[in-house]
């Protein structure tokens, strides 16, 4: 069994739901603790130094990043991703990057590579925001993009605050917050992630991508890495909004239809309006979470709370989509409030170009093409890039194109190709100096 396969097997049962087959791995829960222990075990087995920053992100260092910063003024190289999931998420979104990071580090050692820069594998906490509602909370607070006060006050569906959840794990919420020292150790971050669309698995879309890529670099010959790996270029702007819709609770049997003020009807109208607005502006928008009060089968809903997720390639169009939805919500007597917003995030150009070059030369002396892919999904790499930390991404082919679902998939052969590609990139970065 490859080291990749054995790590994958160790993780496969953690937080897996018996009925759906999907994963429920939320920040600061028992499942999260198991995943963090697994990460610490993998670090220890390799003799890496495990560091936890003030937010709870885990870093497993090979080499001393602080000494390197003192001597050179520059940080080390970091790869990794996250281990948490959305409700009933797939196995690959997040863990693929962490497991591939450890496997690539093993491969570098097996090749006898002697890094001139320290190298770490990272596990970012609370990337999906499934429990407290804000995605990439671990990297946002780390970089200061979100304040500790705001993060700690977020509550989950049971009314438990992030501060309480953090404390329940034996950590001190008073120490929680931005961590410039941890951030200084990161000279370059390369996140490998399962593709969350169907570009690499579809010959026609892949051909279009190669043409898009040619704007930056002319395609030469066949796809390197068998077309299983792409380099990320940018993360589309995206945000989350909370919508509150009013009604009046009443008896489902005795209240005549014309006497009702039913918040669920408003929710249905708003949900349709979301679809219409997204279509009109070339965006995607989703109502994926609903809270109904009082949530009784025989009670007319007195209040419905919806969460809107909207994204698109153009910031102005995402804003127009949300403004159109807000107009409808206001007409219906409801309110719409922004919970998070991330503008368009280009990944770091220099590092991306270098990663692209390393992948091309790593696969047959620069003869192959490596597709470039922009994405509608947010990532910690984007948060770091926005904070000025050089960050790049690799995507591994997902033949179903499905993500945030148990149907998310990547073939083992493609995963192993991803590890090889990541190894080539890391070897370049740790042996040839600053990106
Ligand atoms: Zn992810």
C-alpha cells in the first residue's frame, strides 16, 4: 500500500455518516479533534515540528522556519489544505491537499532532496465554515482579515459561540487572534485541491482551457501529467448573506388561508428570485440553508431565515445579483444582511508562474502543457494571497465534477499523479530559493 493509500484509509472513517456516506467534520468537534490528532501523529511519525498558531491552524515543519526568517528575512514553503467538511461533504475536498502534502514530503526525502528552505504541511481550521457560518475562518483570523472579536462571537445552530467551542477544547479564547509571527514563517503557500467542477474530466472543456491558457503561454504538445493536474489562477468573488423573512405563527388547521401571514411563502418567493437574479447576471447563487420558526408541522411559520451564497467571475455582477435579491426581500418586508464578502482573488502571479513552470519541466522537460483554471470556490490560498502571502494552487481532476457531496471523487491514479506534481513543485521551491 502506498503511503498515500494508508493515510487515506486512516482518515476514511472519521466523521463519516452511516446513512448518507458523506462527511460531517466541523470545527472544534470530537471529529475535528480526531482529525487533528491524526495530523499530529503524521507529523510525529516524520519527526516534523508541530506548531499550532493562535487560531488553531496546525503546521508540521521540516526545518526551523524561525531560524530561516532570522537568517534570510524570508519564510519557508508550506503546502496543505483543510480537514473539515461541509455537511455530508465528500472525502477529497480538503484532506486531499493535506495527505498529498505529507506524501510529497515523503517523496522528497526518498529522493534525497536537501531543502535550503524549511517546508511545512498545514491543516487550516474551519475552512468550510459549516458550523459558524464564515468560510476560511482559520486563515481569515490568522491574517487579520476577520477580527478575533467577530469570529469568537459567531454561533452555531445550537447557539454555542466559537469562543465557547474553542474553550471546550482546552484552548484559551483570550489568546485567539491574528498571528503575524506564524504568518511570517510562510514564504510561499501551495495548496493542492480536488477540482470542484468538470473542466479536467471533459475533453472539450479541457481544450478550451488550453486555449485560455495560451493567452499566457502557448500550448506545446500533449497535456503534462496526463491532464490530471491544473494550476489555479484566480478565485471568483463570493459572499454569504443572511435573509430574515417575517410571518405570524398560527394554527395550521384553524387559520384560513387568507388570514395567514406565512413566512415560508416569502422564503419560496425569495428562493426563486435568487435563481432568477443569478441567471440574469451570469452568476451562481444558492439558498442552501433554512431555519424555520417555530418549525412545527402544524404551525404556520412565523419567521424564516435563509442563507444566500452568491459568486461569479465579475464582482459587479455578483453585487447586482444580490442587489436584485435584496430588492425583492425588502418588498416582502424582510431584511438582507451581509455575513462575509471576498472580492476577486487573483492567486500570486509570480508564484503561479513558477509553479506552472516547475510542473511543465517536471513532466518531460517542459514539453507538455498544464491547464490553467480559475474557480468559483473559496480557499485559504486566496485569503493568504489577499494578505500578501505568495499563494498558488494545484487542482486534481474530479471526473464527476461534483463537490460538497459524497459523490465527489478523484481516481487514485490521479491522486498519485497529483502527489508527483506537488513533489516537483515543492522540490523546485525548497531547493531553488525564493519564488
Ligand atoms: Zn476545500
